C-alpha cells in the first residue's frame, strides 16, 4: 500500500487592516468542505478580535469548523517577538512571552470555541524561548522558524516548517500552477517510500491583495499611527486565483496514500517520548556520544544530547551508590544549559572526583530539570559537553571491566551539539531578514539560547502506520 503522506494546509490568517480579505476565508473554507477536509488557520489574536468587532459572525462560524492555530497576538506590530525578547534572559523571556501572548490565546478560544492547536511563528520573528513558553501554555506544536520539513523535537515541542510556499500573490497564471505542481511532485517523491509530512503554507489575504498588509505598514521597524489597507486585485483576478487553489487541491488529493490532516492531529502520528531505557542501550549511546556530542538513533530509539546526558548521569550515580548498574533508567526531559561554559585546558582528576561530580550533577538535575552550565571538578569548571564525553568513556571502560586508576584525563569537547547538515546560525540570520524587523536586527542572547537548546534537538519519529488506510476523496 505504501507509506502515508500527511499533508497540512497552513493558512496564515493575519491581515489586520484590509477588510476585503475576510471574504477569502469563506471561500477557502467552502473549498475544504467540498472535499471533506480541514485546513489549519493560523489566526492572529488581533485578527480574531477584528472579526468580532466587525460582526463577521459568518467568518467566525466558518473558521470554527476548521482547525484553529495561533499566530501570535499582534504579528507584525512592533515590538515583534524577536524584538521584545532580544535582551531577555531565558526565564525572563519565557515569562515575557506568556504575559504578552496569553490574552490572544484566550481570545481565540473564546471566539472560535476551541484551544489553539499550534503556535505558528509570525514571519521571521524567531526566539527559542517561545517554544518553551507555548509548551507551558499547553501547546505541543510549533511551526516555521529554524526547523526542518519533517518534524523535530526542540525544547520538547514538536517543531516543523513549511515544505511549500503557495505564493498566492503570484497565483492565477499557468506558470504559477505548473510551478506549484512541480514543487509538490518533488516533495511527494522525496518521501513517498518512507512516509512523512508536506506542509503547504498560504496567506489567504494574498489572494485578494497585491502586497502584504504588514509590509505596507510595518516594514523596517515602522509603527505608523494611520494604517493603510493593502492594494487589491480585481474581482476577475481573485476568481481566477481562488479557482486555481481549488484545482491545486484536487491535484494534491489525486496522489496515492495522501491523508490531509491538521496541526491538531499531528502529534498522534508521532512516536511519544520513551519513558525508560535499558542498560544495554545506554552503553551503546555512551559509545556514540564519546565520539561526538550529537543526538543519536540506536535500535529504533532516538535520544537528544540532554536525554543522553541525563541517563548516563543517573546510571553512574547508581553505580556510585550501589556498586552495580541499573537494569533500566528513566529518561529525563531536560532543557539545555542557560549559558556557555568557561573554556578550560586539558586537566586530570581521579575516579573519586568524577563520581562525586556525578552525584552533584544528579542533585542539580533533580532541582532544576536542565543541564548545568558547567560542572566543578577539583576546583575547575568544565563544560557539560566535555563532562558528558568523559563520563561516557568511563562508563564504557567500566562495562568491559577495564581497571580505572590514577589520573583520568578530561579532554575538551564540543559544547554545542552537532547537527548533521544543518547550519543553525545561518537559519537564524535568514529569519531575521524578514522585512518587518528593523534593518540589521540581531540579538546575541537569542542566538546563544538557540544554540544551547540544541541539546534538546532530535528528529521526531513517525509512528508505524501500517494499519492506517489511505482515505478516498471525491473530486
């Protein structure tokens, strides 16, 4: 039968100014209803309030039949998320995000009668505190940002980015339609044998306007007192554009093993975090992590660096207390460190000092639920990556019965986990080229926290879907 291909239509519902764009939402819902599927409408808090104030009960009722996600309280109104978190420490930033965003979430729930299924990043307004904050607010999915087209875990939130940008501003021509179909075919063929996700991102307002509402008003840090509506296309152009979307939807549904889902459904297709790990697998992870600090998949189990750190600490702590290894160890959901560790040259220590440090770290994990910024050994502070590599090597030696005596070398290791084929710094900088942000926007603190929380990064594993039947759609 082949593996299922899950398609999510992400509709960024955000134009706060151009009221003519509201009717586009009715037409899109009508098209989804025609095929018996739902889209994920990523609604800005202020947009929802404008619909209520404008007495657009028809639009509110229509959107209430779909999936409602949250795209921030004010989207492009300054300060944006990146701006208001640019100088915040981690805990302070999480608190600030919740303070500013919780009212928008509550408004969406009150207006549409459902809790938001996901948080969709507005434009390029990236900051990692947002993920941990939305998790605390009960949201388990984050879309866009610095992520991958297939879901990953970051700060223990499912994170995914769009595979295809629909580009409604360019729609309505045969060239655009052919380009769309080609993009979809490429993404479909990439994953058809193994299964996966295709997220199609579109902006409903751009079926009706020639420019984005926010670039007209808020570009390069501007916050105008008088807001201007975006210039409109003709009714004839609009009809051509909306008909093209209908035709594209038929094209998508014509492929084998396609299942259109929403962000609300996404988590049920992903393997849950494992709760425990056997000692045999811990030894295997120790061998991998001693060579390079990164996430790993072993025997179908994928662990982030912070998860590996936790299980090796707990394994050695029990060995220290009981003089034996545990059969199974609980997998902790640890955040990464909050600061870069001090630089240290190579040093030597004893097994006793290492095990005492392990016990101290275990107590820190119990109290703080995150990886420490550094570990103190014999009066020296070493980074958690360096410490993890050292204790992994020790664990392997104990396992094979090698006698450990004398001075143990602590060799410097990478403190930022390695991600295969991914340049996170480049992705952050590309986010911040968003036209809405002030020119040359940059935040050293956001960069630091983004890198340090790579300790929590790992691919999300697709659940076995052999029992899932491919749905049939009418056309």
